[in-house]
């Protein structure tokens, strides 16, 4: 009897042991899942709550350790394994922060994926932000965002609509400006948001004027008057973020770059030289071209503290020589390509340069051009537009070079017996209309010429006063804005704005 009983117990033990896999080789795959805890049917194992190692038992009292919160305790021992009743439909936590309404089901605790419908458009300053592609990450919804600049401002999740109101020419002195020195240079540029920027010389110091679109002019000092400084020839450019940069020369022939990292301007010497021009490119670099025994190209890469300076040279018959300039305009198009227009006193012509990895130069006009009498701009496609006065014939001309491998063409804007276009400023609308402000040397008038797309130039006198063009702006909404230095019969010179609007 004793030996028979001992044999019976041994057989039961072997049978129970045979119900379980060898623990050395046991994985979740033995239960229909994978090593990462995923069920064979593709469902999550929820940290081991819905799939678990079977518990062996001898009696119901052995079944007191349910493996997840969706099982009731105690369980029952059935066929040597513990079986627990499921609390189907009761709330639980599936440990997934991106699910909601978690409830117990036969397979364990399962929740519903969190819905992330994109919110409606919203305004961020003057930008319209549109959200798409909602998804849950870490318990919160995230979205892909696109931004659109609103030239007229953004309100209540929509760009403001520009209601065109026709307006005839208005001439307004900039009251915020300091008295302007006689024959001192000024440069006016408009950024992508339609805001005005002017750099000008007053009482031996350099000033900066800013007017936000629809706002009032604000004047700031850039460099105060001081011994040995005396700024001249200022020009404005914009970096990749739209922030203004000013370059100018001092009377001791130093090229200076000024930037405004906070509320105040900071100016630093770049190199010896004169007549600098500046432009920024989308990669964050700042480029300056200036004359110093030949044209020099200075680059301040994004994040850099030192300028890299290389000469700009002409190639002629296998030889190279320095390109020379006594008036310069540097432009960057929407693709970040650099364009250079300058009067080359060594060649007695108006020249143009394109920069890729190096500069290539060509002729715009093969005759001498008044250094102060030209301006240039670039259109949305990368075409270059130039207004200039031919010193030989004294006529005002317009020249154009299309983007790519195009060639220059020029036509007279206003032909006269004596000088007409000293100086001028040019603007082109996105659709291609041309606008030029210039000075009639004979009559001392400020004049305006315009050419609609596909049309011819017409011109008119703005006012019978001596004026020197500083900049021009025009858009397809019918706005034209011209800035010039007016010289009244009595008193100091004034910076003046002429504005007109026609409704398309």
C-alpha cells in the first residue's frame, strides 16, 4: 500500500509538470504573444494584464492572485489551472495615456484611442496658423502647422481683408525725422510685411526710421556724430528673419555694419572701404559688397563672428583684374541668389554680377552712368530691374534682365536735352508693373514714371521742388509709396513721403 501510494503521487506530479512549459524556454509566444508583450491577434498585452502565465492549483484556495485588475478574486481551480471571472464593462486603466474610456473586456483592459481633430485657424501676431494631422503623443494632441503672413493683419482666425479706397497723391514730411543734411544720402526699403525702413544722415550722425504698416514713424540713432566717424552712403538690407541691417561708410573710409540685437543698434567695423551695400540670404548669412582697391565681398555666415572677405574680379582674355565700383546695389532674390549692380569707373559702364560659388560679371549699359543716378530691384522670379541716367545723353533709362540665362535690354524712360535722372529709385510689383521716382535736374522737380504690365511709360511731376530720391515701393493692390529728400526754399531739408492708391 505504501509503495502504491507513493507511485500515485509521483504520477500526478509528473502530469501537472507536463502541463507547463519548461521555464527556461518559456516566453509570451507560448501564450499567443511575442517577446514585446503583443498578443497573437495583434492586441496589446497591456503590460501583461490580458495575457498571463497560467497558475497551477490544487484547490480554489490557491487562486487568489489575479494577474490584472479586470479579474475577480478569488478564482476557481479548474483542471489544475486557476480561472478568474472577468469584470466585463467595469472601468479600468490600460496604462496607455493616448486612450480614454478604458473598460474591462474578455481580453483585458482596453481603451478607445484619443481623438485629435485639428482646431480651427488661429492668429499668431500677423500670421494665420492652420493645424492639420492631429495625433496623440504622451497623452496630449499635437498637430502639423502651416503659417501664412497676413499683410493687413490677422484677426479672429482669418487674415484681414484689404478694402481698397482710392487716394490721390499725398505729400507728407516725416515729422519724426531729424533735420536732414544737405546732399546727405538716405536709403528707403520696404520689408516683406509692408513696413518702411529708412537710414539717413543728420547732423553728422546716422539715424534709422521705422514705420510699421498702418502705424507711425519711429526714429532711432544708429551712430552718433563724433570725431573721425561722420557716416555716409547708408544702405539697408534684411536678413532671413526679416530684421533690418544697415551698412555705411565713415569719412575715414571704413565700412561699418550695424544690427539691432535688442532695442539699440550696435555698429562694428568690417574693413576699410567705401560705398557698401548689404543683403541677407535664406541660409542666415549677411553679405556686404564694397569698394577697397577693387570690389570686395564680405560674408558673415549664420552664427559666425568673423567676416570672410574675397575680392570680386573680372575675367578678360584669360586674365583677371579687380572690378571697381563707385556706386553699388546688392540684392537677394527669393531663392537666395545674389545680384550686384554697380557703376564701374574703370570700365566706364554700368555692370551686373551674379553669384553662385563665384561672381560672374556682365555689362548692363556700355557707357558711363551717373553714380548717384541708378537704383536696382529684383522681382519675385529673380529678374533684375534697373533705373539709371546715362551721363553722356542725360536720359533716364530702364533696363531689365530676366531670371536665368537672359540678356539685358534697356529703353528710355524720359529723354531730355540735359540731365534728368539724378538720382532715381525703382520698384516693381509682383505682377510686373514698374514705378520710378527721379529728379529733373533742369526744372528741379521730383518726377514719377510708371509702366503697367504690357504698357508704356508715362511720367508726371509730383511737386516743383528740389528732391533727391531715396526709395520706391509698389504692390498689386494699387499702393505706391515714394520717399525722397525734399529741399524747400527756406529751412532744413526734409524727408518726404509721396503716396497714392488706385483700385485695380
